[in-house]
C-alpha cells in the first residue's frame, strides 16, 4: 500500500475486508504476526552464512508487513527493546498520503518524502530523510515525540507541526500545541515555538522565518480522488479559500472524477475540471461558476 497504485488496491482490500466477518478475523491474526517480526533485532534474524534462508524468508516477511498496513496505513511499529527497528515510510507521489501510527499520531507525507519511524516503549522517534511532512501528535507526556534530521531536532507532545528538509536546512512550522526546536547535537536549549511561528535550522542556529499561505496549505495539494462526485471535490476546495467554485447547472454535482488534483488554486482547479468534464467556466471575480 506504499506504491503509486495503492488507491486501486485499497478499494479492493476494503471490499474484501467488509465482505465477511471471517476476513476481518484473519486480517487481525495476520496483523499480530506481522508485528512480531518487528521485535527481532537485525543481528538475530539469520547468520549471514545461511545465504538461502534470507532470500527465502525476506519476501514472506515483506508481504506480511505490506498486507498488515493495507486497510488504513496503520504502522504497528512495536519493539520490546529501546534499540528499536526503524520502519522506512516513503511517498513517491504524485498524491499526498496520510499514515496513522500505532499511538494514534498521524503523519501526512508530501510527494518525494522519506522517513524512518520507530515507536518505542519510552519514546517515539522519526528521522526525516527528505521532503516534507505534517505531524499530528497524540498527547503522551511520558513518551516524547521527536523528529530529527542531520541538522535539527523537534520535540513535541499533543501538537501539530510541519517539518521540511531542503539539503541541510530544516524548516519547522508550529501549527498547534507544544513544539520545541534545537540544532541537532547542540548544547543550546531548545527554542519553544508559538502557534503559527516558523523557524529555519541550519548549522548551530535557529532563526525565525516566514512561510507563505500556500506552503501552510500544502496538504491540500495533489489529493487523490477515485470516482468522487464533483460536488464533494468542490466543497473540499471551497473550504480552503477563494474564490469559491459554484456549480451553476443541475446535475453536474453528481459527475464522477478520478484524478490527482491540487485544490489550493480554485481558478486553476475549475479550468481543469471543466476541461475534463466538458463544462464551461465563468470567472466572475468573486466566484468561479461551472455550467454545462
């Protein structure tokens, strides 16, 4: 479910899961088994001299882990030791993707984003390798949530924030709750961020910066829709700002759309929808009207 064609597979999986109570029971059993594989420290899995074993076993464990995350993107990253196994989480694109961790936290990944995630008994850790992600962290005071890169570190709890990596420069935007930022490996005290504040971390410095409205709305970019009614897409886009799109002809709201769309620019969105559905666009300044 981490590949570009995942939305098609997800619909088939959901249909199978709901078709019979026995399917859900089988899935739960498989999910628990997949979790056990995360408990194995790497050196204990197989001696290197047994060359045939790893080639035979690796695909099986990989398939199990893939199926276990299929229904909701749930990442069950469990370990019995502090030396946790990190799970690689990637979004090659083109659509934005949402993942839910076993602690209830969520991570929204922009396209071309790569992370490593480990949920430990006493901590929750994410390493950002590239790209941009939005974190919505559950409140667990005894188990801090950290996001780190080669240049900086974010510590948060019960909060929501963005982290973007551009080379060695890390940009952090605090959206809600308790967010602290520090240069990685530095003895300097962490800098608390007020809601809405943004900083850039590079070298040993943490400097205030500004972030555009478009960058703050990035999770609304490149959303994937599969056989979705036009009225639902328009309603979602209108909640993000203006000018609003209005449907000016009866019946067109039920037209179905399958596409990856950027909802941040409503004028551009209206033009794309009109071209795909053979509609007309009337830009009246205060609103954009779609008609037959």
